[in-house]
C-alpha cells in the first residue's frame, strides 16, 4: 500500500513511525506546511504532489479542523484514493458528504480513531450494529475532562491547576474550551449515535453541558455522598425515537466508569443480543491514535470492508423528552437537586443562563 500522510503533527509522526515497522505499508509522501529537513524529499508543500500521484492509493488525513481537511479529503476520494482519518471535527461535521463521495468513487473512508483515539470503539460499534440491535451507547470519551475530574476527586486539586497540567501533558485541545465545554465529547457522541442507530444526530440539536464551572466544593459534596462525577456522552433509543447528549453524571462509586483514572476513556454499548459491552483505554495521544489509524490502513489494504450497505439508516426522530433523571444543579453558592427532568426539559430550564454561572450533573440512581 502506497500512503500519503497529510499533516506531520503528533498523530502523523506516529503513523509514519509505526508504518515503517510494517512491510505492507509504504509512506510515499508527506504533505506538510513547511519542510522537515530530516525527511528530505519525502515531504512536499504542494497538495498536487499527493492528489496527482497515481501511485498513492491511500491518504491519511492528520491535518485536523474542518476546512482544509474537508477539501483535501474530498480531493483524495475524487482522485480514487482510500482515506483514513482520526479527525473527529471533520467526521462530525461532514461524514455524510464524505461517505457518499467515497461510495461514488468506489473507495473507502475509515475513521476509527475519530472517537476513543486508540480504542477500536467505532470499528467495533459499526461491526456490532450489523447484526445486533444497539439500544444504547454511553461513556467517557474525553481524556482531558476525565483527567481534570479524576485529579479533583483523588487529590483535591483545583480545576484551573489541573487544566494547566492537562495542557502541559498535551491531552487538551489547542483551545481547551472544546474539551471543558463538552464540544469535543459532543462530536464523538454524534459520530457514535450515527453508527449505533443509523440516525443523522445533528450536533446543533443535541444538548451539551460541560465541566467549565465545576468547583472543589461541588466535588467535596459528591465525595461525601459516595458519588463520582464524570463527563458522559450518552445516546439511546426511546419508544419511536432516539436521544443523544453530553452532560456530567454522578455515578455511585461502585460503577465501572467511576474507576476510570487519569486521561483514559471508557465507552460502552448495549446490544439486544450482546448485552453490555465496554471498551477501555487511551482515548488520545500520538501512538495509540496512530496505531488505530494503522489498523484502519491494514483493513483497507486487506479489503476487510464494513460496507456502506451495512450502514442501516433509520428514520427516527430526536426525542429528548422521554427518559427522566434528577440533576444536581448549582448556581452561585446555591445547590439544589431537581425533580426528575428529561434532557429536553433541562435544556429549556437552562437555555438563558451563562454556562460559566452554573454546574449541572445528572444523578444516576
Ligand atoms: N482533547 C481530546 C481528549 C483529544 O482530551 O480526549 C482526543 O480526542
């Protein structure tokens, strides 16, 4: 397989390093915005060196973002090249368009690393959805938020202190708002819901609450009640519809997800036949994510296709008004436990408020 890597950042570097250990994969070109002296002619600054090179059969997109990445992925697919990408922003925003383009040109688009990083979550979710009936997916899909909440719980450290630490360790996005406001998790929630249920799951219709406003006092309150706070994505089928949203949850301390340490992820599916199945591991980082990209490349090379024909679309409406939970809601110094509310009702209640002014968490009983 002759590969071109677009973008030579953390993941691009790991993809190249791992590919060099495998005789099946040959990195023919790297498109980057500047020269990389130690790589010499392997690196080009000109996109046409990739898209017009008939010998390149597969493109790995590691640029990130949605604009240039979308343009280049479309160019690669139209040029008849398979594409593998770990780019959650791109897939959350444009998966349908890109999938159709891949279909039209008889090539494949794979994005296992777009949610869960090094965990083969999306691959297995999609595989499972062929014959099982997935009724729910949920879990921790943002390492930065888990790192922050875990350190606040275990070490009693403040939010700002731990966030700085997460940034230094390279877990957080360049703008960590995307992590702490739940938007990174929302991308992964939407992608997971689409593969689980075959629904459109438009991101702008899905509720999202983050952890920006959580305080040491909130965490103390939870610990005194033997509860552990985690940022969760969840999506489930309701009678005649589906729900999908992102919100902190308060878990009993014996819940599996309550034990997830540091920047790890834990994500689960519930299937009619499989029951509950969970996937745990590194949701970010160059080598874990790079390896996930490599596995997609090997599947492409060996033709292990999970065809678009097996992506079963369902006409289900978004239904945020069915399942109710109580919520911990703190505004200023005042904390209350709400009556049971559906996510749609919670959104209506908090719509006019500034997310910096309140912290909300769903109580799992
Ligand atoms: N900022 C993300 C995280 C990176 O912390 O999980 C992986 O998507």
